[in-house]
C-alpha cells in the first residue's frame, strides 16, 4: 500500500446528496435523497474514510445537516471514519461533531479568520484545514468570498493541522483533471499531509495524485456519481501504485 486513502465525497444540501459546479450554488446536480445510504455503499466497497461537506453550513453557518452527519457516522462506524467540513466555526462546533462520531473536522473560513481556533478545536478532535482556492487565492464563506491570502502563505499558518484539504475550486465538479503541478508544489512546501480535491475525472487522475509525495488522500465526487469508476476500483488502483 502507498498509505494514500480514497475519500469518496458526499456533499449535503437540504438533506440531499448534491454536487456543485465550481462551487456555484446555482449550478447544482442532485444525485440522491439518502446520504446515509450513499455512505454505507461507499463503506461496503472498502472506503476507510468518507468526506462529508455540509453545504448549508458552509454557506450560511446553519448546521441543519448535522443530524444527517451523525447518522452517517453511526452507519459506517467500525468500517470507515468520517471527515466533515462546512460551517465548523467554533470550538462548540468541533465538540458537537466529535460527539456525533466525526473523526476529523475540516475548518476553512474560520481557520483563515482566526487561526488560533484550529489549535483550540484540535484539543477536542482531529482538525484538517480546508484551503479552497481560485488561482491560488484562498476563498471563504462557501467559496463566495476571498480571504486575501495566497495558498502558499496559508501553508505555514496552522501548526496544529493534521492535514490540509486543498481544493482547486475552478476544477471542482467539472471533471477537468486535478491541478497536479499546484498540488505537487504545495506538497513540497509543507510537511503537513495533503488531501487533494477538485477535478478528479478517472482512475489515471487518482493514481497520478497517489504517486505525489506528501499527498495522503484523494477526494472523488462527481466521477463516482457519474460512473467513471467505483470506490473499489479506485482503492485497487491506489494499491497498485505501491512499489512502482
């Protein structure tokens, strides 16, 4: 094994499984009405992590999908761990999600505005910092605003982060292929493990990312929902990169 994990993504909006195009809330595709069943299916295929994004929380801060996240965590307990982001803006949010069974929270907007919050939340639950960017400029508030910080500069601000989840927004949900050069540069610039997100379209993309030193996770969303490959096939492809 390479030590790289596949993170099948479940983006939840109003309780449904959706995907956005380039983070645009007006460009939404609904893939199902049962996020819990979707998570169970991913775990059945061997996923050891499930990446859940609360889009309502990310955009407005209202954790309306938190009960859904708790049910997902309960459903896959013992088979897969849940990593979730979207609206994690306080110690109380981190504590509530930890109680709900989440193994890792992802902080984005709040981390950029108050880096010390990452330290505080990390005392309660594993914290990943979401570095979502357009052209290297970090975006916040459900990708509707700019943080005024460059990706490269943000990499050195969060010593308590267990991972960075780096998403190229312009590639997210459009099956355009990942930003291999940018992700490689980021992985070279930090010792914090990176989970790559945005643009994964086929198994070649998965294996290309899995071979980059410093990348320990690959998030896949639309490609899974549109049948480009399955979770099981992606895990097998990652495994096959070992020793090459």
